[in-house]
C-alpha cells in the first residue's frame, strides 16, 4: 500500500505538465488553417517530444526505488541512470527548441500592417488626415448631450437615464 501512495504522489506532481502538453497537442492539431502546416508540425513534434520526456521522467521516478530493492548492482544502476540523464538532457532542449521554432517559423516582416489598427479599411491604406479628428466609431453626437460627454447615452453617465452627467 505504501508503494501506491508513492506512485500516486509522483503522478499527481507530474499530472499538470502532462495535462498542459496534451491540451497543447490537441489545440495545435485542431488549429487547421489558423496555423500554417510547417509551424503546426514543428509544434506537434516539440510537444510530443516534451510529452515523451515527461512520461519517461514519471516512469524513472516510479521505477527507481524498485531498482534499489532488486539486486541490480551498482554498475548496472549507474549505467541506466547515466542513459536516463543523457536522454533527458537531450530530449527536453530538443522539444523546447521545436516549440520555439514553431513560434518563429513562417513569419515575415511584411505580414504586419502599419498603424495601430492595421490600416483602414482592413488591408487597405489609412484614411488621409483632414485636419479634424476623426469620429470614434460607435459614438455619435446628440443635440441634448452635455458638452464633452459621449453622445452614445445622450450625455448621461448611466444608460438607464436616471443620472445626469457626472452623477451615479
């Protein structure tokens, strides 16, 4: 029974990492056209390597006490421990590097639009300045509006009409 508690504790500690990696794989795999093929494959590969690394780490932590109780001998244990360390030391940076490559692949400087809103109309040139500030979309002036108050609610601070400007 003591062994079950140890395994459950180790699994509970490793579970958030495995869960995040699985959700990442599902979201990346279902990205479809939102994510180009090359970055999607790099991300899936990186997340897969990280998931395998996490599973290997979990297996190693669970199996290590059993290696001590089994009569493996010091040299066999050192050999297995060294092999595990080399695989972990190479797999984690590889997986993380693939995820970083996925983020940076397929981007060009020309893809970004200039201006705070990417130009107006979308994909087209920004409107020429006329000397007067352009009206903010969604806000219109109202004859009964208090000067300086947004015209959307007729100059009232509350949309239900119970308060005047500046009142709550």
